[in-house]
């Protein structure tokens, strides 16, 4: 079997029995189960959810996105070997640690395969919950151009690139296009302040003003837990994005939970501790891949300028990256997953066949 065949690049055409069209995102595809299959699994597997809770099968791919495009490599390599399994393993680890410390649960009910989650439907909070311990990336670019206020928080003059901030900054952005909220532009991924959230909590999907403080606490405590455990591995947790939503347990109690993924190299910046102590930044996250892309093409402005999106999409479509570029990403993701979890990562030779086998034999979800 070739290297390309070990990559699960297309994950929205598996023969899973569904009750709605498959939703395919940049990395994950969601298969919504019928009411009958959901109820059957809840009863058979003993999930702590309402008897009529909608369930889904979430399948992660090995695709890699950056600058809002999907990239591919030479020799038919349509993704990064081991990337999906690494992201799931890292998220699974942190979700478990959050539960162990009494923070909050996640939307995951069971993990039947390294690339698969069984999840319950959550009502999402419509923000990307972003926490920053260092000034870098887009925040640094804005700061360097003279901006000082971020999501209602004012930063002092004189900060240096990649400097550690005195306080953890919470700088949420909108998730999707939200309309009719005073002071919030009707566009995706725009910064919002704490005052915006408190004044319009229901429009952002919060059930009460108190839940704004709760999400902040869960974000801060989750960040602190990951940061402390990564520090023991001589890794630096720089910044991250969490997502939150609401679910009901079997007794009907509503609870705010973590969802999507947490603490992964896709959703976070993680730096190599020894290098940082020597004054160098070595990325153990997707930011390293972004830098490779910026250096790989003659005109990096195509990747940074949102007004040139058609050119950017053509760049990603028409240029196969060298295999060693994608294998370097694989080494970063797989290595980080094994370091964090303390276990070897299972990378399937035929992920599609494995997923179909387990969902058919153990869950009766394949026709």
C-alpha cells in the first residue's frame, strides 16, 4: 500500500446510515443519525444523555488547511499521514483531563476508532473562545501596525514580538455571521468584547449572563491545565481556541461543555521550550506549516491578503507541495500526540475500511 493510500482525505462519502446530508468542514465530516439509530445507541451503549437526543458520527480526515485553503502534496498525497489520528488523540487526552479536574464535559460519547467520535448534538455558543499568553501572530501584526485595543482590552506600548504577556488575554471572535448585534460587524471571525457578550448574551447563544463568566472560567482553567502539563514536557502553550456549547444530560440538566477540539496543533500555538530559552521560536503546531507556505511561494501577500482569495485558492489547487513538507508536518503532529498521551499513535494502513468495519460490526450503522 502506498503512502497516499494511508491518508483519509475524503471523509464525507462513507456508507454510514444517516438521516440528513453529511456536513463536511475543513477537517471533519458529521453524519447525523436517524432518531431510531440515536435512540438505539443511547439505550444499548448507556450514554448519559436524553433518550431522544440527536447523535452523530464525526469522522476526522487527514486533510490540512491553512490560509482558508486545503493543500496537497506530490505523488497523490492529499493530506498528512497520521494527522487526523493525532488531532483526535490530543483532544481526547485534554477532554479527559478536564473531566478529571471537574471543569466540564465534552460532546464526545464514545471513541470507536482513532479517527471517529460518536457525539451528541450541542447547541453551540457562537464565539471562538481565544486565549493568548504571548503576543504573536495576527495580534502582533496588528500591534506592530499601531493597534493597541483588542476586544476591549488595551495593551501598553513597548511590547516586543513573541513576548509573554503579564495576563492571559481573552480575545473572542464571532463564529459565523451574526446579524443585528450592536457594535458587532455582520461578518465571520470579527473581534468581540466582553461588553458585547454581556449586553447580547442570548444573540451569541449563551443561556444567561452568568454563563459568560462561566465560559471565561472554563477557558482560563482549561488553558492553565494544558499549559502546566505541557510545561512538564518542556513545551510552551502560547495561545489557543476553544469552542463551547450546551447539552442536556439524562436527567435533563443543561450544561455548558467543551466541543470541537482542544489543545491541538491545529487550534493552538505550541513552542519548543529549549529553543525559546535560547531566544528562538520553534513551532510544534500548524503555524510552522503556515511559515513554510509563506516562504515557499514567491508572493506571500497572496496568502495574507483576503482580497486575493481567488489567487490563493488557485495557488492551493495548482501546486503540489513537496512530500517532505507534508511529512515534516506529520512528524510534528504524531510526535506531539505521542509526547502528550505517552502512547504510540495507531496509524491505519486502510483507515476507510477500518472505520466501515467497526461502525458496521459494533454499531450496526452501515447498510
